C-alpha cells in the first residue's frame, strides 16, 4: 500500500493510538481511493480518524478491487 506521496506506511502505524482522536489543531482525516492504474482520488474528509476508517470499511465491504486508505488531511 502506498500513500499518494509514494511512501509505504508501516501497517501497524496507521491506527496505533490514533482511533477517534481529533488533531488539537483542528486536523481532519481523508479517505482516499487508489484504482488499478495507481490513480488516487479523495473520497471524503472526516473529523476523526475513526469516522474515516468506518467509511473505509463501508467502501471495502463492496468488494471492489480498489485500495482505500486513511491519512491526515493536508490542504
């Protein structure tokens, strides 16, 4: 799995200590979709990582081949 900057995150670091936590600076979490061609698309933005991960699970439940991943939303 790759982030949009091409770096492969450590799978254990994605959720460790972050569930449901809102960034003190008003940070938000983005759900991204990567298709079979490697193109990435912003699906939604949520206030907490937990909310974004719940959306991710819902999309993954449709059994599409695309990759969905959550990361902090940076403008």
